[in-house]
C-alpha cells in the first residue's frame, strides 16, 4: 500500500474523490499538499486551548483502544513527503485551525481549498488505518461534533471576513461574474459584507424572483437545483445493488429501507451534482403532495473505502455517497398519475453538509416550490422514479464534471420528461 501512495493510484483516487470532481478541491493533488504544509505551519503556532469538540476528539483518541492505534497508524503509514503533520497533537491543532476559519475564495482555481477537512485527510484517508478510522463509529461521531461546531462558526458574524470585494474575496468582481451572483438576492450591496449575516447566510442565499423561471411544460420533471446530471440508471433492483459508473450500491440502503422502497424497484434513478459555489437550496421537481420526510444520518466521509485493488473509475464517489452520507429524503406523490411517487434524496457530503428540509408531511407542493437547503458542504441529488414513469433525461449524463464550467441544467428547468 505504501508504494502505491506515491504513484498513479494516489492521483487517480484523488481525481475521482467527490471534493475534486465537484470542484471543492483543486485539480492537482499537489496543490493540496502545498496547502497542508501552510496549514501545518499556522496550526503549530496556535497557543489557544482546544475548542470543546476538538477537546472531545482528543479525549477519544487518548482513551479509546480502537481509535488510538488507527490515528497513530494513519500518521505513520504515510511517506514523509505526503505528511507535514508531525503527530496526534499537531493533527488536533490543525482541526482547531479549521473550525475557526471560513472557506476562502481564490481567483486561481488551483488555489481553492473549499473542503478544508477533506483536504486535511486527503492523503491520510488513503492509508489502511485512515480508511478504517474514517468508518469507525466513535471517530465519525467525533468528526460530526467538530463539524457542528464549525457550522456554528460559519453561522456567526465572525465568518464574514471572507465576504469582501478584494481580489480573493467571495464578492470580488471576478467571483460575482463567475458565480452569477447577479441572480441572487443581495441584502444590501452598499453595506459591509453586502449585508450577509454570516458565511452560511451567503452560502444558502436565495434567487431573485424570476431568476430561475419554472418550466410550464406539463410533462417536464424539473431540476431541484443548478447542477450536472452524472447518472441515469434504468430498472433498478432493490437489494442486489446496481452499478453506476463502476460503483455498486443498493436502492434500499439509499432510501434507508423505507416502506416506500418497493415502489421504486424496477424504476429509474437520476443523480446530479451541485457546483461547489452555486445554489444550495432544493425545489420540487413535480406537482404533488409530500407524503414523507426524514433525515438519514451517515458518515462524514461517506465515500471513503476504496479497496486499492486497481484504478478507480471516473465518478466512483457519487454512487456510494448517496447510500452512506447524511441525506434528507422527501417523498412526493405526484398529481400526474403516470409519474406516481418521486423520491428526492438531498445528500450532504463531507464537511458540514447540513441538510434542512423546509416542507412537512401532507403539504401540497407545486413545481419549483422550495423543499429545503444545504448549509456548507458537498451536495448531490438522487431522484428515484416508479416503473412506468417514463422519466427520460433531457441531457446526457456527464462522465467528467469540470467545476469551472457552468451547471448543465438550471433550477426549475427540465432535467427529464415523463414520456
């Protein structure tokens, strides 16, 4: 395994990680290595005590006989050139540094590290110990506490320091153009930070009225958010699993073994990925009545666990993410008899990835009505349809998502037609 970590397999795994494919991490893994060196230097100079969540993580590592050797092994199994972190204490300082800072925007895509915790573990997760550690329930719980603490910071006014018009600010002229900020409601463009209350207030900003008009095509199934279609699978089985671009996962697992699962066996699934810096609210793809809403907890790094047996297929991380990451499930009984029930799984991946439904059971929704939103983190949508719905995509699934490209489809525009 150690030999692989300096070779082509390491780069291949990085290229197909969700953070890379979705644009939260740079194209070149070496940019992450450089960022890690800088983070390690800044963290080492910290003199403040651990935050409560990091202190709890430190105690877990110190006292849990299953976690401690995995953390030590994760640090030891990396070649020195891939590991600027010099021990458990230094690792905890790095986590402290991350939870007290907001993601920075950079004009150069190769300098954008929008998934700092993913970047911290990018190399360590490739070790056998790191892979096991990130799937250990106790450590995953500690990571979730850390990320909740970070979310509190991102919800606070202290996180607004990155919302500026400086060249590397989220409100710079280049960022405004690149991320189509003119489409969004700006609280007060003349105020400091344009009136946003926090980084997360900016992150889940709303569209201006009319910025994403709702398609009037009665046969159209609408895109829940701006994004790119990455998967379309027909005649999906329940438990045997189905393969999407090299990744096998179960419909039943994705839907948390819901009583609704049987309705979708033999039907179609569509999956789209949201751009890192784009719109992170989700909207109704069909007219109907919400029959069930739930949040399914999952792993922080739900796409970990590649077995190292060979090259990693493109897009491998998307499929596993739908079945192992935290997600909100919204089941809508469509008013169109042929469509039947549709399930939208809004999947939060890595980092904070907070999923917040804003609809309730038995609520009537029209196409384009808001269903919920993500706070900071990676995001993908998975839509399941009943057999016979005739859900035919209006665009071809993409094999390679370039985060610097515009989304393939806009919110409220047709992503499929009911035949």
